[in-house]
C-alpha cells in the first residue's frame, strides 16, 4: 500500500518491521545514548542512560555484575528503551520487550565496542585497560524487541509537527 505522496506505507506502531525503517537503522547505528526504563525492587520505575550496541536483531547493553540494575532486571526483565535525536523535529525509536542476562568474566566484547564507538579508539583503549582487572564480572543485557515504535516528525508524521516548531526551525509552511 502507498501513501498519497507515492511513498510506501510504513508498518504500524508496535510492529517489529519498523526496525528496518531508515530512522530506526540510523538511530541504532548512531553514537547516541539510549534511555533504559525498568522497574526497581520497590516497584517504582527507573530510567537510566546507557550505551548500547545493535547487533542486527538484539540491542545489547553491558553492565557490571552486582549492581542494583542487574538485581532489578533479574526480578523484572520487562523493559522499554528510547533512542532519540535532540536536533530538529525529533526522531525517536522506542523498543519494548524482555531482556536476557548473561554474566561473564572480564570485559564484554560488545561493551568494548560501545566504548570505542562513543569515546574513540584511544580513550576507549585506556578506559578498557583500566577496568579489565582479575575478578571483573560483567553482565550482557540483551533485548530482542517485541514491540517497536518510530516517531519521525520529519518524514513519517511531518503534518503532525506543530507550526511553531516548524517556524522555529526555519521550515514554516
């Protein structure tokens, strides 16, 4: 099915096929910080910034073993993740699902890759050498999204971008 402008209609919110949209692919590959939402031990929500790595079918976050976050995720593995831009009309990728946790000795390869992507090779190498000590335990947090949402006020929902926002960005109608 096509939209009136001739572009193919994208899948509805919640459909995992949204992972294959240009916005989702760009946000998953960008050196951005994601926001991970989960439920704490006391039953109240938590929201924390995390570095991440997209493997092509799984969002991976690395964490140090023994933290409150890991304790809470073991008890309640259902999470939500948001990755977004702050420039121009927003582009947002929202993921929901249940995480898997795998504890391992030493620095996780995915964690090392995240640090290199975010810090650059030189700074990441120094950081990784500083933390990679005997006894280091890390936890690989993996999310295979069960629900995906994309908010793209530039291409997917341009008509829903408020006029004052467009005017402020120099794109008034």
